[in-house]
């Protein structure tokens, strides 16, 4: 009897010593309780909430890609389950301990948001909220979702999960936004399209990609890497061309190729190009064959067989109806660097912005750097090797971690836009770069 008591006591004590887990959150797409014309809004809210959560040091955020992968892997097991149980099953699969989900209702310009945090293991709601506002207040409402849900967590219901207290710096990052509503809507519609791409389109895109790489192999060239970000850009432009019935690189908003890349994929740095064609076909194989034939029999063959392009994304769209007219867009890139850290859109004057970058290989590794143009054209910058620059600065890696390096930018060279561009030595290669605002 004495031995049994000791064992039981040890079990109780060991449970008491278990450390609470940090929050690991899976953000589920927000459900639309309105008409179909507002279906894009849920994807915009999801992306913005994920961005806000990523600013918080003690929270791990599950990526949208991991969520989609888990949905594919669990497709059979999820059949027949109600939506809440599906989300919880996916949450367990990807290692989340909390699910953030919600709904929205649009009536005219008014919007109501409801959101909740659900404990994955217990299936219990540990925090919830309801917000009312207008569509043009959506940015502030999205920020409030994160702040109020985290501050409203029920400690008893969330036992085993470490409470989060937001620092003043984290709150400032969450609330700092100079987003433009039209760009937000544009981007959200792109996320919506990428979320539910018909298998037919994916099959065509894959066939075109393989055909292009087969041509490169015959020419003794390195194959293209496939970029999902560029594919999303291409796919969205194909949809716009079909829906709004135009043929060109400038879309219905007056936005060109470079503008779309800055909205959708600002983290990719390098030269970007685009081509498209409209082809007919009654099967994925036929469509891909016609498109590749049209490209390889034109001057565009030079692009496919160019040595300096290393990344490509393909997007296909066909409207409803009986016609088999397919809009096929290709975006290609000479990718040099990829910004992997979250870049704030707006910071306080004098703040320090830390930028982590993945080195891709175009630029000589020993001379790679980041050229930053300052708002104050007369501002002086002293580089690490003692050189003096005016109006811009050359930031070189402080340390390497594999293919990644970090630079720190002090925003004390004027109020306004700081623009970052890849550099090799003292030469920079792109006219347009990634920008943030100091004020």
C-alpha cells in the first residue's frame, strides 16, 4: 500500500512540473455569411491575422501551405466530418495547440466580424469576440482580432498553454499599417484564387512547366525552379484577362507587372518578366501542347532558353461556358535574393529594422549586400569597411547562417521611404525595390 501511494504521488508531482507550451496557432480561413461577391474578404482577413501573429515573439504560426498539405493528406479521414471537427483534426496534424477561426457578415458597407480561439486537445473555446465596423475600417478590425483574442484567453480553459502578454513594441508592429484598400482587395482576391485552383488548371500548369524544362535540358541548361508566388501572380492575371476581357500586361486597375510583384511578392528580389498567350484545347495535354508550341515558335523561345532566368511560375484560367479558350500567363525571374523576415510597412523614425535574407546565388557571395536608398538625399552613411555614402547605404552581411544573412537598418536618415535593393559590391541591379516608411 505504501508503494502505491509513493507512485501516485510521483505521478501527480510530475504532472505539476510539466512546462506550459507556447501558443502554436493555426489560422483557419474566415467563413463568409454574405453574398459570393464578398468571398475574397475571408482570405484577406486570414492573411492579415497571420501577419499580425507573426510579429509576436512567443507565438508559432502554422503556415497556410502546411494547412493545405494537411488537408490533402487527411482528405479521406475528413470526409463526413462537420467543419469544426475537420479544423481540429488538421490542427492536430500540423502541431497546433490552438485554432483561430471566425466568420464575417457584410451588409452594404457594414461588416460584422466574429472570431474565436479553440483549444485543439479539449475542443473548447478559450477566447472569443465580436466586432462591428465598416469595410474601410477592416485594417483596424483585423488588428483588434489578434489583440483582443490574446488578451481575453480564459486561463482555466487554456491550462497547459502559456499566456501571452504583448509588449509595447509588438503592439506597435501590429497596429502599424499604411495599407491601401484597393491593394488589399486585389491581394485578397489573389489569395482566394490560389486557395481553390481547379485540378484541370494545375495539370496544365505542370505540363507546361515540364515541357519548358525539357527544352532547357536539351539545350544543356539548368532547369527552372517553380515559384508558387509567381504562379499565383500569373494565375490571377490570367483570371483578370478572361473576366475583364483585355489582352495586355496592365490590368483593370492600371497595375503593371512590377506593381503586381510588389503587392503579391515583395520578398522576391531580382529582374522579373512576363509573357502570355490565349490557346484552345479540349484537354490539359492539348492546351499545354498548344501553348508550348506557340511559345517555342516565337521570339519567346529566347526567354525559355535564357541562362539568366532561374525561377518561373505559370497560371492558367478558363471562364465558364462551353468554349475551350484558356488564358495562360508565365512570370519568370532572375531571382537573386529573397527576404524571409517580415518587413513592417511603417516604423517610427529612429527605429532599427532587422532584415534576414536568403542568398540564391546570382550575386558573388563575397560581395553580396543590400543597397538602401534613404529619404534624405544628403544623409551620410558610414559602411563597415569605412566608406562614406550619401543618400544611400550599402549594408553587407554581419554574419552568415548557411545561405542566410542578416542586416540591420537604422531609420535615422530622414522621414519617408527606405527602399532596399540587391547589390554586388557598390552596384545595385534593380530600379524598384522593397520599401518601408519611417515617420
